[in-house]
């Protein structure tokens, strides 16, 4: 009798749970029929407002992952559109796919936090969340503090305003007056603003020729490298200078001008007195001066 009474007491609960599960399964099946899977040769069918409303209500009640994925896929074109608008104000090194990935996280947060009872459109609500997620990702990748960015933008706006009013480039006194700061503070702002930009050497260089795509690193001048033209000119000059000299005279010129040795050090190496090295050097300079004068006076 005890087992029978326990079974009678538990049977209503089991019946309610079974009915609730059956209703959810029935609703999910009906939603699956509303959003059939696209065939390989056809595009996904756009959902109507009524179908979308049913999916929203069911997702908020069941938190079904499949329904959430359906909502994400439905609103992905909006994420792409917002990412492309943000990209228009960014450098070319930024990829729109990276912005779309960041915006997708904002879309997921918006879907989870959207309240149907507030009576607002989801597009209005999620647009701000998607854009904010993209901007947060950009700020996280920025190595410059946000306060420095704000000062730089404020300085740029003041300069553009004065250029429009004066018709010329403003001086520092005029810029400081518009910003309401002293010259010392303005110079500090300019120093901070100059360090606010970083460039990617792997960014494509746009020279108008699509067939010859180059990266900036390929056309960036290496100021520490030796100019081959200067090397050839120095070699030609050295050959001209030392061509008419004896071996001893050539060694003295090379050690003095190219090795940076003193007359005494040259004399010790060549076993000559310092005065003898100076005499040979003076004779060489006199002969080279005559050769240069003849070369300059010769007809071209």
C-alpha cells in the first residue's frame, strides 16, 4: 500500500514534466519547420517577422543553443555592415573580418541580454552593442593611452578650425588661445600627439598599379646602408689619386687618410722618421693639386 500511495503522489509530477518536455519538443520541431536547412544550390530563406518573433519567445523560455545560433546567423549581415562602416575610418592594415569577429561577440551578448518586454526593436538595441564591441577590441589593440588619443583629436580639431577661419596655418599662440592652455601645455600636448601613430611595414603600398603590389618595407630607405653610388665614386677617386704614386707614397696616403694613423705611427710602421713621412706627404699633396687643376681646366 505504501508503494502504491507513493506512486500515486509522484505520478502527477511526472505527468506534468512529461507534458512540458513534449510541448518544448513540439515547439522546437515547429521552429525547425519554420527555418528549414538550405540546400547546397539555394540561398537561406529569409524569415518573416512572425517567425522571428516565435523564435525569440521560444529562445527566451528555453535558452536553446540551436535557436540562439539561428538568431546569430540571421543578424550576421548587420554585423558585417557595421564592421564595414567602422573600417572606413581606420587604416588599411585593419581587416574587416577581424572587426566582424569582434562584432559577433557583441551580437551574442545582445541576444543573451535582450528583453522582449521592453517593446524595442532588437536591431536598435544590438547595433550599439555590436559597435561597442568592435571599438573595445580596437582599443585593446591600441598601445597609446586613450587620454593621449583624446588630446591629439582635440588638437587636430583646433588646428582645422583655425585653418578654416584664418585661411592659413595657425601659430602656437593662436592654437593655445583656442584650447585655453599655455604654450608650455601646448608643447606637451604636441609631444604626446606625435607619438600616437604606429605604422605596419607589412601594409600594402598603393601606387596605382595593381599588378605590382609591394609592401612598405620594400620601399623604405635604409639610412644606415652604404650608398653604392658613393662607394663607386670613392673607389674611382682613390684609383685616380694613387695611380701615379709609388708604393711608399700610396701606403702613406692610405694609412693617413683611410686608417687614421698619425705621422709618427706611420713612420714607426715604415721605419721612417716623422719628418720624412711629413715630407713625402707634402710632395704627394703638391703633385695631386697640380693634377686636379689640370683636370678642372681640361675641356669637356
